[in-house]
């Protein structure tokens, strides 16, 4: 089968119910049926859908009772795929089987654990990692799809974030070492033993099995940049396949029949998409001609590549890229978003993206979560709504962000936390100088860790901000670490520091302890089912600000977790944040204007 007739065309995966708040992701090609599988929340909760490119028809494979987080196609006479669902939005995926007859039945249900399937069934049996949320021991399990039997094979102390079945008796696993580093381990099913491997340790991205003994993976091997590597699991030999100086490899997929690889490289807060032959990596073909974000990609028949991309002002869309031709534009070139850079207080260069037109208007600084994440030039309904209302958004990647090398990720660790806040303050001064803006027309907002940084900014430098929006942020690192799930508490120690040893520091900087200094209105949004950042963090902040006589609004988003995965939740958050900011931020004409130089593209 070939899809050449659709070359460079879009695949209408959403249909008539499309929304600018709908998400698309997790593409997979079902070669047996000639269809595309994917996840979308177009009907509110995330469901597993199927699309036939030949007829342009689509249908849901899971109902509204599920909230699908990932899935694995399998080769089995009865089971078509295994999928994980998290209907409570607690980041604890439960496993279900989708039969070849379309029926769905439970496989593993344990509300106290998050389950990772190893991706293959052998005579109806599969391996699963169950990471417990509240305990310090995690389990490797084996289940039988025929009998329903589940048995425990091994308990381990460290969480295992990924499992890849190489054969019936051999499973590759990734063990969490720190907040950013992982190491490979081999699990022997018969011996029930887990053996760590010395090779490949570091930041590890996508991993693909080439054979029982060979894998392809994106990783930094403990170095600065993430490249593409091939490793023999028997010898531990690691071979560099592809790297690009100063850029990380992020996404990766393989066409096993032809040996062609598709990958993305991070640059300017966006991703360049290209394909390379596995046996000739110097012969790369670039597919991207303008900046944007790649959400997911997979190979279809032959070397046809299907990719979901978006830009800040273009919602996610799936396109087919044929093997022979290079598209003239995978994502739209829209000058409403552009990249800038400035020197922070210590000379460290910080990159940011401008959305909209800040010249002569209002500005909101948006801080991403993580902190070891990155603002990406992808579609974000909340930020798009602000720009539509005439408010420019400036999204920096302050120190601690991914995409700028390993050393940059660690620049905010432990006692250097306030250096990251120094970047935010330096950005404010840069915006004031570049665009002639005064504090009265600059607001700030952020999600998760970005919400924490927002609260730090308005309590430690209250004179700079006209309004603030905190979405699921921490209000005290000490209480956050003490109440976080045991698994996350241990991993967060390298990033934030030990809760006991740094108790005095955490208390001294805690926003909840400095609410009397806040001068601007504050909106707090938080999903009421959040288990990553406990809801007690937002409740305590709102209570303290109210007690101090401050202006605060706390709004719970019902039935939602940390990441606002429901379509209706992003609609609620976008409307609430936009109405709050436009209603509280002084118009640029009413705010005092600082002298500045004319705006220009960096």
C-alpha cells in the first residue's frame, strides 16, 4: 500500500468536532489494517482513535469512561493493542486490552501504581513495570491475557520509567537515577534478575529496539548534548550514529523495513525534522522549512512519514511527507512569533520567544514548568487567547531549562534557585529597555514550576508586576517535597535539594511566607485531582494572601490533574486567565512608560 497520492497533504484526524483546544499525539501506523492510530481529546477526555487515509474516515476505539495516556500495538491472535488509561488524572495509568473484535477488557488495575507495558506479548504473556506512588518499592509483573493471572517477578527500589521487550526472556528497562538521568538495565525473565548496564547512562530520550541485542537511542552519555547512538547490549559497545553540535535530538522513529530514521533537532525553541538512512547517516534530508513543534511522528508504508506539528498560532495538524519529495513548508512561517536573547545578571545568555506585538502594548511573561523542560514554539490555547486580546507574551527559557546543554540544566540546582529568579528579573529590565515598557504593563504567569517562579517573582520583586497567574505551582518547596509522592520526592532532591538539609533556605524564600509583600492581583488555577503538585500548595497560598489582605482568586478545575489534559479544562483555564489579565492589567496608555529603544528583531 502507498500513500503517495496524499503526499504533503493533511490528514483530517479531528473531523467536524475540531477545536483550537484539541490535542493530537502518539501516532502509530497499523500496517495490518493500513490505518493510523492516535490520541486526541477532541471530545474532551483523551481517547484512542483510528483513521483510514484511503477513505478519510475516523472512529473512536475507546469510550468516554477512559482517559488514554499511551498505547502499544502487539502481534497476537486475540489482542490488537494494550493501552493505559488514567480517568482520575492522578498519573497512575491502568492497563486494558483492546481485542481484534473491538472489545475492551481490564488487564491491570491498581489505583496505587502507574503501569508501563513492555510492548510485546509472547503466547499471551507480557511484562509490566508498576511504579508505586506512595511506597519506595516498585514491581516488575507478568500478566497472562488468557487466564487473567498476574504474578510479581521482582521488587526494585528505583522507579523504572520504560520497558522494552527484546524477546520472551529479555526486557530492556530504564531506571531513574536523578531528575534528569537514567540508566539502562536488562531484566532476565526466567532468572528474575535486573542487571544495570554501565554504558549509555545519562539523559535518555526515545529508545528503539533493532534486534534482541541492538538498540537505537537518543542520549547524551553524560555529556553536553543529546545525540543518536547505537548500542550492543551484549558487549556494551556504544556507537555514535548522528549528532548536531549545539542541538539536542528529541523525537525519533524508525522504518524497520528500509532502515530509514526520522528525528528532530532542537533549535530556536523549535524543532527541525529530518530523515537519515541508518547505514548512511551523513545523507540527511531536512523536512522542516519554518520553526514549529513536532508532537509525534511515525512511518507509514514505505518511507512515507506522518507527523503532527503545530506553531504558537496553528493548532496541531497531521501531515504526510512522501519519501521522495521535500515539502516546502511543514509548519507555517508566522512572524507573530520570533526569538530573542539577552544577557542575564551574570552574563548568562537567556533565550526567549515573543508572541504577538509588544511594541506599545501590554506584555505577560510566561514561565514553563519542569524546571528541566523548555518553552517550545507549539500551540498553547491560553497564550494564543492572550495575543488575540492584544497582550504580547514573552516566554523565556531561564537557567535550568532543557535544550541548551547539560550544564545549563544544572545552573539552578539547590541553593542556586534564586539565580533562576534573577533571570526573570533581568528579563523584565530587558523588556523595559527594549520596548519602553514600565512595570504597570508587564504581568507574569506560569504553570507548575513556572507557577512557583511566578509566586517567587511577585513576593521577592513585587514592584515589577501588574498581575500574576499561577497554574498549579508550589508555594513552599519544603512542604511540596514533604507531601509529594515518595517516588518523586527522592528524584526531586538533586534539583531542589534535600528537604531537611535545606529547610531554612526553603522557608526563607517561600512565597507563602512573604505574601504581605505582594502588590498585584493574583489568580491561582489548579486541577483538584493533581497528585504531582498537591492542591494543598495552592490552598495554603490563597489562604495566606487573603489573611494578609491581598487580592487573590483561587479557582479549582474539577476532575482535572496537573497537566490540564481535558479539552474543557484548557477552555476554562484560557478564559479565566485571559479575563483576569485583561481585567487587572492597566492598559499601556494608562501605565507609565519607560524610555526605550525602538523594537527590532533580535
